């Protein structure tokens, strides 16, 4: 699969997560809508994290000429989503909440800011 295809798959899944995740952080917890949107959010986040693992790092130091520091956010997501799901199924609301806030601000907000750095597609799109 081409880099462009992977990039657009990633964008098509992460953009809804920005809005769904923000909404989930603000609405009443434990409601049916929170649970349903939460499942959608988790599935989209897992899918996008898997997609990004196939995207080679375009800037900076890389491991195996493929993985860069940005891939740490993929690992964060692949660890956080299942453990947050397990936490809520066990009734550990505090752990679930902490993990989901970490996921949103770590994998979406911070990684999103890094995508605007020079040499990345979105930087070229918005600033050139």
C-alpha cells in the first residue's frame, strides 16, 4: 500500500477521533451515548495506530530505517486502548479515565502538534 493511501487512511480515522474524544471528555460518563461513542473511538484509535505502524518515518532518526519517535504514539495507543477497556470492564473507573485522558492528550493533541513540524505532510499543506 502506498504512503499516500496509508496517510489518508490515518487522517480519515484520526480526524473523527479528535471530535469524538473531545466530546467524550465533556459529556456525562456512563451513559449509553458515552459507551457507544467510546467503542467507536477505541476502534478508530486502534485502527489508526495499526495504520501508522506501516508508515515509515519521514523525518529524524529512525530504527530499522522505518520507525521514528512519532511511532511511540502508536505504541502508546496500542497499549492504552486495551488496558483502558479492561479497566472499565473491571469497574476501575479511575484507571479507565486516566488512560483515556492520557490517550487523548498524548496520542491526539501532542502527536497532532508534531504533525505540523517541517517535513511532514500537514506542515506542507498548511504552511506552504
